[in-house]
C-alpha cells in the first residue's frame, strides 16, 4: 500500500500538470500547415487537395501570410492569371482619295452590272481615258472619286438609268531619277516613297554622288516646281529626282 501511495502522488501531480497545460483538453486552434500544398501551388499553380484534416488558423503566422499573398478572392491558390490583349488592327491608308490623276496612270473602272464597261483604262498623253458608249473622259488633275462621278453622269445621260461606278488606281505613273546613281531612268512608283527609297531602287549612289540632298522637280496642275530637298522628302508619281555630283 505504501508503494502504491508513493506512485500515486507523482502520477496525480503529472495528471494535474497535463490538465493545466491543456494537453488533456480537446486541441484548440493551432497553425498546422501542409507544406506540400503550398509548395505545389507555388510550383504548378494548381490547388493541392490534402486528406480531409480540419485545420484552423486563428493566430495568423507566416504560412497564413503566404497563403493570403497567393490566394485572391474567389479563386484557388496559384499565380495570378495572365490576360492577353489583342493588338489593334492596322488601318489602311486611303492614298487614292486625295491623289490627282495624270497621264501614265492606269485605272480600274468598275461599272456594277455592266461587264462590257468594267475594265482597266490608261490615261493617255492628253490626260483622258476612252470608254465604250461615252467615249473620251478627261481625267488629268481629278481625284478618282471625281472621275467616277463624271463617268456616272455621262452614263446616266441616255445610256444607263442608275449607274454605279467606282474608280481606283491600279498602277501609278512612273517617277524619274537622274544624275549620280547606279542606274538612272524611269521606275514604277509605289505609294509613300521617299527620295532615299528612289535612290535605292536606282541601285544606290555612284562614287561621285552628293549624298546629303538632291534636286526634286514636281509637276501638277499649277505648273512645275523645282527645289533642293533632303533624302527623307516624300516624292509623288511623275516627279523627277536629280542626284548631283560632289566637288571634293
């Protein structure tokens, strides 16, 4: 009996200490994290489904802060979604609308519903095109839209009741480049050309060429104009580029 009493006192003390420390009570909220879950979510961006364990975190801590930094409202753990924005579509430049026609231009004239009139017409040296039924139509100095209106008016005058006409430039009249280039001559014009690109089309400068500026001659309805311009200057169909010779 004395031996049992001797062991009873320490056991009672141990039980009392455990009760006071909370080990004999139902476990309270403790920060129990699943390290594998957070590592998987950071590495693969997918939520980790651990076994059904009740985990409560009432005191915050490093793991809670890490979770809150990765978790957004209403979605699982993982990196933020990537949003791709569509690039704006380029808008074509309507060059023909302000272009003034002249001899050498080739036009595509479309008369809707009239295959015999729809064709490609070249502006002759006199500045006109010749079409069936209506004959010669002046085109020099006009825009494609204005020429389409003139053709419509002529067709309406005793030929077609309600004609619908469209005119577009199929090929521009050439430009000319002379002087100190590898291959001077006449070349097809391309919209938005500059003096520098014209020199490149002509094979580049010759060894004696002056490379900083050229003489540009432009002719329109008001007459001809000649000026010394830098290489970045835009040119128009029918212009003449003269590359001079350097003196040293």
